């Protein structure tokens, strides 16, 4: 059965329940992409932006979904071509579930619907939930608490009773010793010996009786703990089996028509097993639907709607690359057979770093943006390589500290092991003072202040960092606005700690400045460069003892 969808002035037939949407606007003047974009490094194609706009308009019209989308969720669009008849349209998807369901007519279905009420997953999940309740009931039951209280009381009574007996035996021995001092008959000595034996035996009987009572209580607790441990073991086994079964149900197809389940795909990775939630992101759902329905993928983009998660940095209607921990292995397989855009290496002139200061023991240099501090896995020029070439007689590690590849600015280079050690000690004790200049996307209200947000690695999406108030390491930054206007803020940042991506996260996070650094591809919007520059550095010369200070203004 067919029905018609209006697209501009055209009326085209579409299949009933088809998840492919036509564009509301005329797209005839927009060139189609020659190759599919890299989902992990892309600038959204104009058609993807138009598709995302339509998705946002649709969601805005759905009041029943507004609460869910307001909390924050990743959505995705895939521009596709249907060959017969030839139609350009798009698919839409969301990550995870939406309003407690995996199936919404506007969006492509899940690869496997684990929320089907009568499905195996929900039945097993209910069994595991029932086991959880039993464990909680057993661990928190009044009966178990009463036994523990009785056991603690019995142990205290034993300690007190034995202490009383110990004192009684000591006093009885002292009394016997006093009697012996005045001289006693053999019959009296025998009576004293028998008295001692009786008291000791009575103490032992009392102790055995107390131990018997304690043992009974302990056995009752052991029985409860054994039953609880058995349930916990069953829960672990059922959970592991269900997880394995679930991932085997996520069978994905690639452009060549080949199929693999997630267990097969992740078996070839370092982690060997899929992480929780694998296969439920928007990108795999979109490609799966396209391949299963004979649609040719042309371009893809994912974007965020709603509030940012507590620790991560996600901004309203901003585009993001696919996540690496879950999607990189899956999409690596699914895109086989599809011509994908490969980002060409940047044609960069190998710049010589400016030497700001140079003496017998150390140097201060100005690192260009886009240059590694130390050699990477793929080679390429680096500050380390240039310094080794410039100072061939230098001994020791040379590199005292590092700057991110995308960050430009001042670095200190050591020429001897002794100077390197002394300078590193100054960094560790916070004697080195550094300031950075950054340009932010947005005009912030405060003119100065301090940001204190603990940071930890985002293990699900490296190399990103996240705010983590439970396990994160202390990270503190002071800031001072230099100027602002035209939607930008130029700011001076002083890190009081040295965490990875500290300035970038503190700038972008809603609890920080809530304004990402311009050109920040990880926490903001990709640009020609990251507008972050190490402007000044101050330290004590390890040999002369003189306090040195250097500065270099940024080029942005």
C-alpha cells in the first residue's frame, strides 16, 4: 500500500509505515556528497542540517515527548537515496530509548528491541529483578537484623563474663597463696587444689555454654548469608548469560550485505566483549535500516537536544561524532563496502619553533598549534624532535612539560638531567606560574573568578575528560576577562592544577564558564584551530636562582 507525502511542489509516493522522510524544502540546488562522511570526524552536510532541523520541528510538535527530550538525548539523521523510484530523503533515530519505548513511527526501529514486553530479554530481566528483591529483602530483613543484634550482644556478654571469671580466678588464687603462707596441712592443700580445679572447670563450662549460644546464632547468620550468596551467584550467572545472549541478537549488516553479531565484532577488539548499550546508538540504527531496505547512505550527522549530562559536555543542537567505545568497532564493520571520506592529512608547513630564551642550561620556546609536544604513534614533527636536532649535546629527557597538540604557546626545555629534575620539581610544587589566553564562543557574565570542577577520563569516549564529583581529581582554574563582544570572550586562564584538558572542560562545562573555547573539536565546535595559547610562564632558574618571566601574545 502507498500513500503520498508532499515535498515542496512535488507529490511522491511513499510506502505506508516507511521511515524515510522527504525534505520540506527544495533541495534541488544542493549538491549530493560524492562519498559518505566519516562519522567520527565530519562537518555536517547541508542536507544533514536540513534533516536535523525537521527532526527538531517534529519533536517540538510532540508535547508527549518534551519532558524526555528536555532531559537530554542524542539524535541522528542519515541522508539516503532510494533507487526506484529515485528519491532523496532522510532517516531519523535516537540513542537508547525514547519515553520508555524503542519504537516510534517517525524514527527507525532498533536493531533488536529488548523492550518487547513478552520477549526473552524482558522475561529474564524480570527474573533478575526478582532475585535482586529477594537479596535486598534477605539483607535488610528484621529477622537477620535481630540475629545480628543477638550475636553482638552474646559476644559482649562473653567478653564481660570471661573478664569477671578471670578476676574471680585471680582473686581465688591470691587467697590460696595467702593461706599457704601460714602453713597448711596436706589435707588443706588438697582442698585448695580441688577448689582451683573446680573454679577453672566451671569457667570452661561457662565459656563453652556461651560459645554454643554464639555458634547457634552464627550458624543462623551463615545460613542466611549462604542463601544470599547463592542468589548473588545466580544473579551474576543470569546477568552474564543474558548480556551475552542480548549481544548475539544484535546482528548488524554492512554495505556488502555481510552480517555479524556484536560478540563477533568486539571479539577482535582489545576489550573482547561489547560494552553495555552497544548497538543502541543512533548511528548503527540508521545504517542498519538503510542497508536492510535497499537505501543508499549519503551522509550522516548526530546532534544533541536537551540538558547536558551531569559530567559530560553536550550542548543544545550541536553536532557530535559517533562515540568510540561503542560505535567505533560496529561502524568499522557496517561501513565496509561503502566509500567513506578519509580526512587527508593537513598540509602543514613544518614550522621551526620560536626560541624566546636560550642559555647553557635551558630554553623557552613558542610551540605552534597543531604540533605534537612529543612524537606520536604515527610519527610527524614534534617539539621533542626539533629540540633534539637543535641541541644535539643536551642530556636527559629535555621535555619538562607538554602542551596539547592543538594548543600553542610557551614551553620550557631542559638541556641537562639536573636542570630537568629541578624544573619538574618546581612544576610539582606549583612554583611555576602559567597563564593562558583563550577565545570563547559566547560572552560570559562574570569578569573574574575561580572554577573548581574535579575531572576524570571519560573511558567510554576517550580522549575526552568529564566532570566527576565522586572519582575525579581536584582541578582548579582562575580566570579574568580581557575583552568581549560580537558573541566572543577573550579571557586569561590560570590553572592551579594540571589536569588533562582542564582549561577546555572548565570553559565548556555548564558549571564552569559554559562557553567552549573557539575551535574546540572535543568540547565545542570544530574550527580552523583551537584558540588556546600558553601566553606566559614564570619560574626560578635552577642554576642562577633568578626568577624568570616570559610572555608571548597569541595570533588569534
